[in-house]
């Protein structure tokens, strides 16, 4: 009953394997695989209705600028131009305006003809010195006329007021600034997320809604009982000032990840935008 030890340096088996489940480019696995989210964001933090974007200036990547051109990645080709020294900061992942005369300009936003149903989302760090008054973050339209233009204006009167709407038909949010008093919502120098949605009915509060940091804000004022009615043709689009050469109301501060949609986002979708984070 002796024993024989055999040392095998290598071994190969040859035979006919079972039929492969990879057919015509499709592969079927016999076991369900799961993978945890790797984005760093909570579940649900996705860009809502990406197919409805008409402007997206993605400041999370340096390629958002090419020379003085701000590259729109929505697929609609709405590239903007940096004017008078407006700049992109790769450190801040944001555009920087000095409040003097620089801004971003899109000569024509072709989607904004007639009753332009839309939503806007952006992150803002306001650096306007204490005591200053009006500054326009956003203005677009071919005429400073009711229902033919649209704008967001930050005004540091009292504790601060945000004006949202069309010429002479404003909705307002008071006590948003850091100039003292009660009811403060934000502090100058902090990053905050803003969004508004317009459903095409009118600019009254039920149809034009404003959000800060994912939360709908109660707006004062009656707005207009009419729908927006932009002129057909060229619709200039400004970020960082009003179109008026007399009262440009230049914005001082930084903004990130500006998005515009051709639909009215729901409150849940605005919350999704906020959940993405400024650099998400």
C-alpha cells in the first residue's frame, strides 16, 4: 500500500462548454446584480426633465467657457458671450461679475416667442455691498413692456426685496436680505439656490412660483392676469444686468449652473435640482 506523490506544474481541461447566453449582443445573467449609488448624491438627485432644457451653462467643468463664449450643453445651441470682463472661476466653479459693467449676453433666445412656458434654476452668491440698491440677475425680452419681458431683480431696500415678473406686474419676496430686522432668509456672501416656474396661464402667484433652497416662497403682489406674450423675433437674454442703458442694474457676485427649461417644473422637480448641489 505504498503512496506515490505526483507534482503537476499546470493543467488544462478541454471540452465543449454549455451554450453561451450572449446572443446578438445581448447577455443574460442568471443572478441579479446590485450596485450602490456612486454619484455621492442621495437617491432622486438627478437632473429632472433633461430633454426639456433649452439653456444649461454647466459650471462644474472648465469647458463651459471657450474664449469669451459660454457653452450651452442643452443641445439647443444657446451659447452666451461674456462681456466687459465677466469671467469664469475654475476655483469657484462659477461665473464672476464685478457689478460695474460686465454681464453675459445671448443675442437671441429663440424659444422665448409668444407665451413662453418655462422654468429657471441657478445658484447665486450675492456680493453687493451693504446699502446698494437694485441689481438685475436676469432679464430677457425685446421690449420693457408688460408681458413682453421677464426679470429677476434683487433690491436692498429695508431688509431686502426680490422682484420677479414682467414690467409693472411684479411678485415680491420681502425680508430676504441681511440688512437687519426679522424674517431673514439668506445672508449676503452665502451660496443659495433659486428657481422659478411659469405654467403659461398668468404671472399671478398660483401660476408663477418662486423657490429658495428647494422651498417655495410666499410671494406678495397680484402679478398679471394675462399670460406672457413675447414679441416674435429677436429676444435678447441677459444674465447680470437689465437691458436698459440708463438703468442697467449690474449684478455683483457669482452664479453657478444656470438652467432654463421649456416646461414648468413641479415642486418635487425643483427639489431635485436643489438636491444636486451647486457643484453636483
